[in-house]
C-alpha cells in the first residue's frame, strides 16, 4: 500500500536507454499520471531553485556555464566518474525531488501514478510504490540509442552504461519486466497486458465519444488504433511536407498524444501534443480549410489545455507553421502570445522550446498555472 491513500503507485525504472520514458508515455495513454523524477532533479538545480547553491558550494563555480546555470553535462562527467561525488550530488537533490513528487501525487486527480526514476530502487522512492516495473534492453541497443538518438560519443555512452548496476539486479526484483527491444507494437502489447494484470480497475476499453449537434466541433483523443487516420491527416493537411505512415504514428505514440478534431464525425484537424517536465508542447497542429475558424481553434486548444491541466502543466507551448501563426488575433483571444525562448524567463520552459521546436515554426506561449513545482526561491 502506498503512502498516498486512494493512489496506486507504479515505480518505473531501468538502466539508461532502455525505454523508460516510452513506457511511461504508454501508461499515460492508459490513464496513469506520469512523473519524471529525473526531470524534476534537473529543475531542482536550476539557478535560483533550492538545490542550486548547495551544489555550487559543493562542487565549485567551475561547473557553471556562461549563463551562470549549472552545466549538467560538465557535472555529469564529474559525478559519473566518481561514486563519492555522485553520492554527494544525490544527497542534495533526492530530498528535493521527493518533496516535489509528494506535492504532485497529492494534487493529481488520477488514481494510478507512475513514477519514472533511474535510481528508483536505490532510494526511498522504492518504498512508496505498490508495483515495480523495469524496462530492459540489450547493451548493444543501449549504445545505439545513446550514440544515435542522443548524439553521445561512444566512449561516454559506454561509461554511462558501465556506471550503472547490472540490469539483472533490477529485473530480479521487478513485478513487471518490459523487454523494450522490438517494435512499438510489441512494447505496447506488453504494457497493456501488464496494465490489465496489475491495475485491476484500469480502463483500456474504447473511448466514448459524446454526441454533438450537427455542425458542431468535437474532440477525441487518438489511440494507436487511429494511427492510419492520423498519418493520412498529417500527410494531407501538411500538403505533403510531412509524409507519415501508420508505423511512423505508432512510433510517435511513444512520445506524444494526439487530439483529433471532428466536424459532423469527420476528422478536420489535429494536435500532436506531449507533456514533459510539466510543460505542454504542441508540436503538430493542423486544421483543414473548413475548420479554419475561431470556434474550431477554441475547441481543439481547449481540449489540449484541459488535458494539460489534468497533468498539472505550468506552461503551454504551441509551435505553428507560418500560415497558422498569422492568425495572431485569434491566438491572442485564447491567451497565447508570440514569444522567443529567451523571453520565457524559466529555464525549464526555455529548455522545452529548445528540445521540441520543429524547424520553420513560430512559438506561441501561455502560462497555465502560477504555483510552480520547485519554483525559484
């Protein structure tokens, strides 16, 4: 029984590049509230945040970049090569992350919580979980993911892998092991089956679409079974600039969710949307000509924002193609404004733009809540 009444807590862990975040996203598709403890640890050491000064005092000002933020890559090279330094870092950061998780779980409306943490089993987080899930991948696949997807030098990737305990030490204590070595479909099948077996009241049934009057817009959250429809819409509405297959969309479900806008039961728009580190990023946004209206925009964005509120999001970032960005007055009515990353002020928000903004798009921003987790002090 977890320490949070009414909550069923899944602790999700696994070594680096074994697909933890993909599995967390899948669990979110199934109705869980996801928390990325490692992303919270990055927030905890941002300039002005509670962990910043203790870390600078411990490791020295040489770990700071030109902007006086802690250079995480520089700090990482130090602590992953020195177990004592890593232990000192964790002694500062882990209590702060634990406090943030406690706040987020208590105010979550979802009954199932999934906490993703690479050091879940080594700390106190293990003791608050009802079930332990572990992702597993071969060492060769870990190297490929680190060098190709994260552009990490092979020597550094190997060092990161070797610095962690053997994967078998984690799988042996797991309630669920997800072998993330094949296709998205294969991993999805494992996750949905484990959800049915583990979360007794989990809802994996079909989405119920509420009836709407003729000529009214409605929004449905896309599921993997809608991948062919989503691929066709993006290919068509982007005028061929993005040519996707259903397999491409299935893979994308490992990172994002899709909101489908309907008019008289026909799909006329979509938003490809994800939440990381309490920041919503809408990276795909398309409207058919018959949906290019303020009402369509309000309906689709309203659903994205409602889902974002359910996930305790602090800020919404929308990346628009130049045509949609020209409708600036419509976006302004919805509370969005054209911004640059440097104007956002909060490092986590700026990082989200740099990580997510597609080429040739314009950033629109809206702050959704004032009470931020691990806010600067």
